[in-house]
């Protein structure tokens, strides 16, 4: 498995925001989103076995893990790693373009599926059948860059979201948060609004946080 970095921080996004979490960032992604903030993970990384990754996770002393990227579902050995992580609270951050049935989750493991919006330039790469593979505990994340993204996301929710918890967040620095919150309230959307907490706590350009 090709690993870009493993580090301990607080989760900055989604339903687990604020919790201390061990992050395993894998190298390689099949998408090129316009607002990507982890372009350094496209290519650079070191080969590690699932056992070596597991030992690095254990060394941080927390049982909450985020598998991210890049795109983690492109990695061989992912099922082996997930099986080793039984008993941990694990989230797998996926870009939604890879079929979720590539792996079988264990109890306490959930998907965070990032639905790519039009401003990403990659919205036509989504694997729509993934919506049918999500469970009630999974998260469906929309990163919104403008009003068009917002309205497009609202349509996706109406057509495809049957299970899972929905979160909305603004592209960092692109939308005034208050404006986006007002859109949500005006439309009576039952979604969770969030911001990238790690970019508020730390320098937004800093890695390993």
C-alpha cells in the first residue's frame, strides 16, 4: 500500500469533527478536483504493508482512524487493513467515483462519500450506484463552491439520497459561511453544516494536521 503520511490530529470535517483521530493518507487519486487541498498526495508516498500501517496507528494511542487520500479505495490490501482495524472506529473518505463494494466494512467502520459538485470539475465521474450501497451510519458530504453547486447538490439529495447522514461545507475561502447557512435555512434542508475546523485551528497550508 502506498502511504503519503500518517499523523495524529483532530478531525476537521464531517460528523466526527473535533475528535482526536489518527489519519492515514494514501497516495494516488483518479480525480483532479479544482479545489483539491491535498495535491501533494497525488504521487509522493512510501510502500507499507497493512501490518506496518497498523503498527503505526497503534503507536498514536487512539482507536479512532480516518483512511483518506488521495483515494483509499484504489489501494490493494484495503480489506486486509480494515480487518486488522476491527474494534476501531474507522471512517473511509472516498471521492465517490470508485464502487464501494470493493470492500466489506466491519462493525464501527463507515464511509464518508464526497459527492463531487460541478465546480470541482469532476461531478460527471460519480458512481451513482454507490448511493444504493450506503447505510444509515454512512456520511454523504457535499463541498459547495457557489450557488450552482448548492442547487445541484439539492437535486442530488432529492433524487438519490435514501440512507446516510448528509453534510454540507463551503469550499474554503469561496463562500461566506453565513450566506450558505441562509440558503440551507431558506430551503428547509435537513443537513448538517460544517466548516474545515483544521483550517481554522492551524495554518490552512500546513500539512499533517
